[in-house]
C-alpha cells in the first residue's frame, strides 16, 4: 500500500518582501506553495529567490503569474502604485497591507471594477510569529466570502485567519480597534512604571504584579460589551462611576508627588468626570464610549458612519 500523493499547493504571487512579506513567503514556501515575489527594491527579494521563490522584475509581471495575488506593502498608496498598469481581470486579490476601513473599501471597489475578487486583511502578529504553530497570531479577513473559503487553506498556512464579514473595511476596523486598545494599555503601563521609576522598586519585581493585575481586570471587557448590547450600563456594576471619579484626585496627586506627567491619564479621567457630571454616577465607565462616539468631528467618517 502506497501513500496517496499530496495535492499540489496553490501557487501565489506576493507583492512586497519587507519583514512581514518575507516571513509570509517563507511560510508558504515551507508549506509547498510555489511563490512568485516582487519587491520595489529587488535586492530585498534575493533571499527568497535563493530559497525557492520566483523573483520577477515588475509588479504587473507578478500579478500576471498567478490567479491568487497577495499584497503586503508599506501603505495603501504603495498598493495603488504597484497595481497601476497590472491586469486584475480574473485575479483574487488579498490585501494584507495595513489600511484604514475607508481605504480598504475604496481599494475593494477599485479591484472589483477591474475584474478582481477582493479580500482585505489585518495581520494581528509580528514577523517572528508567522509560520510558528500556536504562536497566537492570526489575520482578520473581510470582503469576498467566496474568495476566503476557496483559499482558506493557503491563507492559513502562515498563521490563523478569522473572517469578520463581507464589508471590506471590517478587517482593518478590527485590526485598528485592537491596536488602539493595546496602545491604551501600554499607556497605562508606561504611567505605572514612571510612578516607581525614582524609587527603590525593581521594575523586574514590579512587572509580575502589573501583569497579574491587568490580567485580572481584562474580563471587565465582557461586561462592557454586555452593557453596550443591552443599553443598561448599571447591570452588575461593582465600582460605579461616582466611586471611580472620587479616586481621581489621588491618582493625580500621586503623579505630582512622584514628578510624573499626567498627560497619558488626563484625557480618560476627564471623560469619566464629564460622564459623572451628566448624571451617570450609578453606571460604570461604559458611558465614556458614547462620549467618544458623540464627539467625533462633524463631517468626519466617525461622525457620519453607521
């Protein structure tokens, strides 16, 4: 009895051989996918060529080489410039370039007008996580559901993938929303370390306490989601807004005593105080979300969407 031969792997084109593009290409090559690669600076694709990728001189040539075309470039403008002059008819374009939701929707419309199916992606990983099983990395995908299903195995070869809807802008929106939360967390971490910076407290001893505390607080995200879904911001509140705002002077005074700027904390604390002044003292901090949504600049995408 002989083993059945493996089915041939889908050939693909990769536009972009930066750090992330190179990591993706190596993962696809390791999985047995024929990869055609193009990069604006040809030298950056030399290593991939040495590892088995086919390097071509122009983006148009790369697009013509395969039905599945994946872009992982610097920004949306780079994608537009790379695809200018390429024939997208019959192509499946997967754009893994970091973009805004509006840019992704516009890019989808342009691609479809030129005869391509389009899938947008937001990579929730750094290059060392690509091609590593159970690394925790994944890619948000949105746009053509048929494209995603057809190429699911190929798209998930480097890392996991999560389809979040037919709206091409949803992958970018999920991506940026999670990155925004991450940056807010890092802001809090920076302020915490600044408070102890001049004291005889070893950062390496403080770090486990900080991680443990943030981990313990993280499940509150689920309660916030429930409040937003139900519209009842008082359900299950443990520490109400009145209590939280009452503690603000201590936070600010401690920062002053430690010689630490409050510029990372002030915007959020000011929003909490405004929500309390509006009569929401028995709620938790969910109302801050409504303040943020209501105060988007008039005429902006944030103010006019939905």
